[in-house]
C-alpha cells in the first residue's frame, strides 16, 4: 500500500467502495434471477405443450384402433359378399396394415413424449431450485451490505 488511508480496505472509504462493489454484484445476480424466472415460465409452457402432444398421441392411438376394427369389419363383409368384392378385401387389408403402422408409430411417439416429459420435469425442478438458491444468495448479500453500511455509519 502507498500509505493512502482511502486505499486501505478496512478504512471507511475502502469499506464503502467494497459495499458498492457488492451492491453491483447483487444487481448482476438479480438480472440472472430474472433469467431463471423466464426459464421457469418457459418450462411451464413446455410441460403444457408436452401434455397436449401426449393427449394427441393417445387420440391417434384410438383412431388407429378404430381403423383396425373398420378394416376387419370391411374384410368380413367383403368375404361374405364373395369373389366380386375381392378388390375391396385387398383395400381393407391395406387399411388395416396402415392402421397397424400408425398405431406402432403412435406408441413410439408416446414413449418419446414420456421421456421428454421426464426430462422437462427434471429441468423444471432444477430451474426452480437454482432460482431459489439465487434468491437466497441475493438476500444474504443484501443483508450483509445493510449490516456493513450500518457498521460504517
């Protein structure tokens, strides 16, 4: 040190400078906390979207099941009608094949949506915890700065 008392970190001007630096750090943390809140809101929207996709996937599976039943009924009716409806039997078999494929794709989508939901839930919880930790640190810093200001006078 050069002997200047204002440069001494334990002097009143030095302590006031340090409190000001801590105040700026707390403001930076508050900006980060705002980002955590935005991420939190984004995750809420993502989870709602995942639920909507999951509901649509369940509807798709239901439609595929109905198509399978319709194709089976069509095949049975065509078989009763005889050889003149042979083309209809082929079409009914193709509809059934497509319905089975849609059903399998729907199950895969459902499985992947479930994984996505689990990852989104974990991320959501991490963001919540991070935001709470951030707010605790900010509160602690603000309390320390307040106490330092009182001590400095």
